[in-house]
């Protein structure tokens, strides 16, 4: 962990910024997935 910007290690910055981004993407993907399952089931039956 030699790379630091000032006093803050980069992995801390990556973790702190990465968690909300992953959360947003997973939430969006889940909503899209549920929508498509419902949409396809309506088309089929």
C-alpha cells in the first residue's frame, strides 16, 4: 500500500467511492431484471 494521495491511501478512496457505485448499479440492474421478468410473463401468458 505504498501509493498514497497526501495521507489517504488509494484503497480507502476506492472502497468508499466503490460501495455506493456498486449499490446503485446493482439496484438499477435488479429493477430492470424484475421489470423484464414481469414483461415477458405478461407476453407469454
